[in-house]
C-alpha cells in the first residue's frame, strides 16, 4: 500500500543522524488519544477517530550537522514520483537570510477523500516525517494540526 511506503533516501538520512526517534500509533492508541481530547474540541476528536494510523520519525543531526540537502530533495522528489499531491510548502528565512525551516505537505486523494498525508518538516539540524493513514476530509486535516507532530 502506498501509505506504508517510505522513501529510500530517508533511510540514508537516518544513517547520518546523530539521534533518531520514532513512534507509531495504531487505531487502539488513537482511540485513547481521542478520549483525552478536551470536550471543547469535538471536531478534533472526530478527526482522530477517522485515522487508521500515525507515524512520526525524527532525525537530529547534532550541533554541527545538517541533513544532506540532496537527500532531502530526493525524499521530496520520491513522493512526487509516487503520485502524491503536494498541498503546500512553506519556508522560514531569518532576517539574515539564513534558512530556518521548510515544511512540505503531501496528500493521497481518492475523489474528495484524503486517504493519507505526509508532512516533512526540515530545520537546520533536524528532519521530521509525519505520516497519517485514514479516510479524512480536508477539514479533518485542519483539526489535526498541532497534534501528533503535525505542524500548525
């Protein structure tokens, strides 16, 4: 299944990282997370209940290290080649012109239903990949921002 796939370049980046961490949540753990969502956020709870899985992978490259930008670009290109639809790309640049971060968001869409999403968040010393599986609407994605490592 296309949602269970990870680009080969990410494995290469992982081998270069000084620290790596990851976690995955299945439907059971997501149901527990939905149960802890405040009553004031019913749309968020509903969106979490539509998820089949969430996976987060964080790579840190140490004080002097940075991710190999050619490999990061290879990750981006791999999603494009697999047919994922890029929804958004944001970049942060400081006043000095230094690169502070970039976030890319891709979707797998079936009609109007979002079957999955991937967010790739790059900072000068880290790379985070968040993968979602489920049957979501675009509004559900909006309600999930800020949860499970999904950027706001």
